[in-house]
C-alpha cells in the first residue's frame, strides 16, 4: 500500500502536492478533534494521515532543493 501511495504522490505536480498537503492538515485537525471527543472509530487513520503528510512534505522539500523527485 505505501509503495503504491508513494508512486502516486511522486506523479503529482508541485501545486497538486501543496493542495494535498493542505487537505491532509485539515484532515488531521478533524481526526484529532474526533479523537479528543472519543468519536474516532479507527485510530490508525490518524497515524496513516500523519505519515502521508510527512511524505508529501518530504517530496515538496526535495523539489524545492532541485532534488530527484521529479
């Protein structure tokens, strides 16, 4: 799953990655809110979203440095 997700992220353009980053930040906010009110049915979703956000930020940083990530 992670490898497929990473390939999909690498295929996105820089602007699309920035949009995805914003979506993930919003999603994390809502997941944390639901966790605090004990309405989060799948706690692993929080971990998954956090890791995906880290991947997106890494790709953006590599592209900003002119790295090999497309």
